[in-house]
């Protein structure tokens, strides 16, 4: 794919600054070797509060394709390792050993009224395959990307010999990680000492898997399709350009969702046959900041979310295999079954899948453990695009309507 001649999709306009620097970043990525030494996304990392991990694992098991494989314990965290298909990214769940645990991420969560409720619950970032961790640092540190070194974080997961992470991005509050060993080699990753589940914990996960199988959705929900971060209006272009500095993705395009005062911006891997092998990273931002929006008073669920929770990952989307169960589209069937199992959803499935290629999507309510919303997305009849404007507008509205700013619960 020739990035220098690619014209982004969608109708969201970018500044001359963005247009100039995106080309310079693509060129520099090539020159400094990053495009060659960094490969696909091999893992995603989510942190939960002390005591929430096994419940979160059970929720993941019932709602999607990820299954617990193994666990380790470090000096500060239990680290649970989950897998879907071998070619798709792994999921690492971090749980502090103590309810008193605090690091920089905890402190950032404590700054915002709704995330302060569970200050260790947050999507942390992605892990990319790299030929050499040292080479990635050597390429990116001169570009003002900062990496965690020993002593920088309470959590030593972020600075292992073969696993390293950037600082929390000032634009997204997410990290990017890199590893130069096999993502399944937990010894080489130096995650800590082996940790087993007890019989109660094991039973909880087995019951969740059995429930999913009974409801007939185990084979219908595939891997991660995309993950979407919400950021402030003024940080939109910087957040995208910073991400494209750190990973070999490209700016696929952006839609302007005028009536929600927001845009949805998509970055993708340019060189894979299936997005689920290295899922798209989406950035959503207001078009104008909250105080300026007050002149027009449009709904602005995106910046409301950021003001309530801080910049952070908003949802992870699972792809639903295209097809039917009897006369029902798969995504409708999956959502009906999950609802029967007790999963609450925001509004209804949006989009149409009749004869033309199109998309059907829905948001769950946010997890009480990870705070993340789960999206289910069915790309019907080989839909070529990534999003439709109308669906994004409906989903954005549904997520905004559910959010509550409640002084009583936050500050009591
Ligand atoms: Fe999404």
C-alpha cells in the first residue's frame, strides 16, 4: 500500500498541519526502520481493581471469544493471560495484589469524577511484535516518545527485558507496548511466578463458558475488530499523529458526525488480510470543545465522556461472523441471547443488512469491572468500508444517554 498517494475516506476535514505532518511521519517511519521492526498487534492490556479480575474473566468468557489460559504473579499484580484464536491478539488482565495499590494510572483516574470510583480500572494499551525492543527505543526516543524504565512505574510489567511500554500518552492516556519474544512465552516475557486458579475461580469460568455455549453464540463472536479511544477536541490531530509515529498503521479516514459535535477517526494496519489480526484503532473527539459547544448546544457525548472519565479507551468491538441463525441476522441473534443471559445493552442494534453490503452494530452497557463498553459489529455481504456515518451517530447518542454524572456516588 502506497501511503504517500492514499486519499483518506470520510468527510472530516484535517488542518494543513495534519496533512503535512502525516506524510512526514510516514516517511520518517520508513527511514528510521520502524515499519520494518514493528509488526502486528499481539496483545491488549486491561487493568481492573483488586478483587475484580476473576469476575471480569467470567464476563469476558460469557460475552466473547477470550478464554483464560494462564496466570502469573509479580511483586504488585496478578496477571491473567487470555487467548482467542492463535492469530488474534492476546488479552492481559492486570489486577493489583492490594486494594491500596496506586500508580500513575490510578492517580490519573482519580482526577475525573466517574473514573474515580474504580481508579485501577482502565484499558492500558496494546502490545506490538517487534524484532528488537532496543531497536524500537532507539528509533522512537529521538522522536520524543518516552519509554518506561525501571523505577519509573510501580508496576514493573511496563519495563521488562523483552517487554517495554511507552509513558501514558498525554493525548490519549493509553500506552503502546512492544515485545521482541513470542507473546505466548510468559517466561520470556518475565511476567512473574506461576499462579493457578482455585476451584471456585475455575468453576466460575467454566460456568460462564457453558452458559455461552448453551446460548449458541460461541462460534459466532470472533476476535477484536477495533478499539475506540475518546479524547478532547483539541487533541484529535495530535493523538492520531502520535499513534502513527509509534506503530506501522495508517490513517484510514474520518467521519464528521455533525449532530453529535464529534468525529470518528480510524487508523488501521495497511498490510494484513484480516483486521482482527491487528485490530483498527479508532479515535473519537468533539469537533469543538465543550465551552464552545455551549453556543450551539449540540449533544456532545464524546467530550462529556472525557470530562467524566478522562481521556481513555471507550469500547472494544468484537466482530460477529456474517450470516443468519434461522431468519435472524447473527448479530441480532447474539444480542438476543446475551440479553437472555443478563447482559444489558444500550438501545437497539443499529444499521441495516438487507441485500446491500452494510453494517449492524450495538453497544453493551459498560463493564462494572473494566468500565469498557463492548460493541458487537457484523459486516454484512463483505462490507468494504469501516463505518457508516448514520450508525456512528446512533451509537454515539446511545452511549451518551447512558452516562450519569452523580455527585452523591462520587464524592461520598
Ligand atoms: Fe466502535
